[in-house]
C-alpha cells in the first residue's frame, strides 16, 4: 500500500463552489491535501474525499495535521477533521466544523494513514 501512486481526491460542499483540490507527495499512506476554497463553503460538510488506490483490509486510522497558516488558524468548532465514521477501507473524508471555511483561501493539511 505504501508505494502506490497518488490516491484520488474530490472536492465536497465544504470547499465551496468551484474549489481547486489536489494532492502532493501523496501515497495511500501519507501526503499533502491542497484546497483552495471556492465561493460559499458549507459548514459541517465534506471538504475533500481521498480515495485510496489500494483498499485496506479494514478501515485504517487517519491523522490530519495543519500544514499552513490558514489551516493552523482553524480552532475548535472551525477545525477540519476526519470523523471515524467517515473512514472506510477505500476512502476518508475531511469535514469542516460548524463554522464554514473562508472562501478563496488556500488550506494545506498533511495526512497520515496507519492500519
């Protein structure tokens, strides 16, 4: 699983309308999530879904860590996080808190996946 090519990424409503999302330095084990939000991001909604190249035998554990000033400034109810219920053997969702992300803003997070 560790030496796979980059997983797929898709934007959700938590990233707003017409966002830009990508992965860098990415494998199924770790990488950087890049999100530039569009207009009107939705609160309490999926920001991105990352889909693994190779399915895990059981749902793994995912740790999300802020990687730029904008992402690290999110605190408490405004944090983007990965709910345990949103981790499957094939994908995970990063979800906005109860305060929506700012529009037209670049956020970076690193992710780390362990079985």
